[in-house]
C-alpha cells in the first residue's frame, strides 16, 4: 500500500468517527460537572430544592419507643436463655 492510500483511509476513518461523535453528542447526554455547583442570583444552589423535614407525631414517637423497649426485652430474654 502506498503512503497516500493509508493517509486517505485514515482521513475516511476520522471523518466517520467525527460523524458518530456528533450524533452521540446530540442525544443530550451531559457529563457530570466537577467543582462547586452553580448558584442563583440570590446565592442559593441551582440544584434540586431542599426536601421538607418530616415531623413525627408524639403518638408515633411513643409507638416507636414502645417497640424498641419490647425488642430490647426480647433480646435480653434470648441472651438469658443462652447463658
């Protein structure tokens, strides 16, 4: 093969790869950004809004406390049974 033929084949391959790259780039897939996130004009982050804090009712807190006490009692009884 002559040098000119090799160079011509390389150019064809480069053109084909550039076309494939352009098609893949047009799909809207964005690479993850590095560094600090962008800020709004008021100084807040542009990212997703902050999640609301979930509050537990006193009844719910009491149910959980009771369930934990029962669990501890079960574990303590199981530990006595093994010893």
